[in-house]
């Protein structure tokens, strides 16, 4: 119908131009010539009346397509073509458990490369440093009861226009942010607006959308001091003040519209736990007369305090996303005793179980999240669960392993089975994130309708 409309419009326009030309140059037509023209005009008007209502639903998509085609001309030279624009969600958006599903092949991936994105950290630049296989980039997450759309950078930037987003946590959280920068690079590169040169506290801005993205380094989420750079496992010994805010992020987070908080792998390190300024125990500190309370004690208290910080901020009105624990995949040894991750395909959901330490850390997060979510709701705040645990448990193939540096480079690096190659499985976290932002729009529309009614 839209083609018919275009054709009819084109023919009508051409006919009008010819008629105008004839009129200007004084070409007189006899009555016999006028009759067929009147008949044709009547036919065109009839077709327009019939076709236009049927074509109307297509106009919005066509307009958005034209807008995005205009934007695509301004994309950086490294951009990937054939990005399909999508309209913003309506209240009819289908909902399901997007976090329960399987990995299925996606031959269209990846949507950027290590050569087109400068934001990839060297140690996650697997293809640059010689990883021989590439199939780990060609999978997508398929929820059991619905479809999870592939990340659309145009749609994401429209949703966050004029807003801000902070990634709060450890280097896996930074890994997530770098993935987002790479995915958005198909539309626009951000500019560095950081107030410091410290790479642990960077801030980026997308000028065309007035969107700001920041990262806050806080691997323990609470106030921390490194007591010893060596410690029992040669990874340092840390004093963790479990009931005190880490003001490096809590003092700056109030103005953000979205906060994505995470934490996990650093809690394996030796720690001494403080509450009310006094030592209450530790995790593998090997200090005399100090009770080993295990990492789980510190993990629970740290998340409790971090959530309390967000709930206590007077001017914070943003949405908090807890990005859940992403399991590592060391095999044939632990991380510092020869462990590695050399698989090249995802697990099926029936081939891996969440158990042991992974299960314990995940459940602690859920329990503390639920407690804090209730408190947040009473305060008019929104807490959301960005549950990446199950999907990432099934991706032993997505880590850098030894491909995070040159083979002959003289560096002290263990096989990395914690972070994620870029491009790679972690890009799916932004599929999740975009879907959740769309759901926020739907929820807001429903809430406004409820209030208005």
C-alpha cells in the first residue's frame, strides 16, 4: 500500500507539474482532452482515499527509518551497516523471564570488532592477542518463553536521551561499560569529560543525546584500605569497613538516573572486617586472635551497606540495577595454580549447575536485594534485578584465558577466566539492559494511567 501511495503521489505530482507548465506557456486544450483528465483525476482521488488509511500505520516506521538513515550518515567510519531501527516500546510489550533460557547460534554477530572499537581493555582484546577461534562471538541468548531483541544502539540512546548512567563496582563492571561503548559506537563516539585522569573514575558524554556514562571503581563497595600489598596469598590484605559508605562513589551518585551496581570476585582476597571502627573478624587473614568469618560474611554486609547508601541519599531518584554475580570458569586448577578456560562452546542449560560458592554468592545478593528493594519502594525508589548469573554460568568459552597479552610478553598475568572477551558474551548484558529500560517506560506509562484514572 505504501508503494501504491508513493506511485500515485508521484504520478499525481508529475501530472500537476505538466499542467502547470501548459498553463504557463499558454497551451490550450480542447474539451475532448479535458474529459479523460477529469476521469483520471477522479480515479487518483479514489485510490488516495482508499489507500491512505491503510498505509497510515506504516508512516511512523517510515519516518523513524528516514531519521535513522540521516543519523547513519554521521556515523564514525568504523560503524557497522544495516542497523535496523526500532520504535520505542508501547504498553503492549510482551514480558517473560528474559534471564532463563539457552544460548543459540547467531551468525550475524559480532556487531563491532576489536579493530573498530578503541574502548576494549587490552586484557580483554582476545582477537588482537591471537585467540585462534571466533565462534565464541556468534551466539545470542534465547529466553525460554519469548525473544530477547539484539541491542539496538539508536533505541538505547533515544531512551537515555538527557540522562546519566553509572557503573559502580569492580573491573567486571568496567568490562560491561566498555561493551556498551563499543555497541553504541555504531551511532556515536562519546567524548571524555572526566574530572580526573584516573582510569578508575572515568566519565563519558554523548553530545548528540546529552547522555552521560560514568564508572566508579569500588571492588568492595564499602570503605576500604589496603593494609598490606602482599598478604597471605600475595594478592594483598584489605581492611574492609563493612558499615561505612565508600564516599568515592556515594558522594557523587545522587544525580544519576541509572546506577548499575556489582561486586564479587574481589571478596576472595584476604580481608579484615571492621564494624563500628573495630575488628570483628576476617577472611583468610591468618592473624592471631581474629576469627575467620569467611568471605560470605563480608559479602553480605558490603551489599547491605551499599544498598543502604542508595536508600539514604536525600536527592537520589534514579533506578538501581543489581547486576548479579558472573561466575568464573577455571578448570584443572584454581586461578593461581594453573587453572585455565579453554572451551570453545557454551554449555547447554542441563550441562551446568549453579552450586557451591557461586550459588552462595548469588543467593546472598538476592536476599540482600529483596530486603533493600522493599525499603526502596517505601522511599519511592526503584531497585531492579539484572540477573546475568545463569546466562554467564553457561559461557566457559567467553573468557580471555591466555589471550590477554602477547605470548612472549614479560608480564605476570594468570589465565583470565573472570573477565570477558570483547566482542563476546558480555555484550548480551546490554541486550538485557535495553530490554529492562524499555520495561521501565512501560511501567511508567501504566503508573501514569493509573494515577490519571
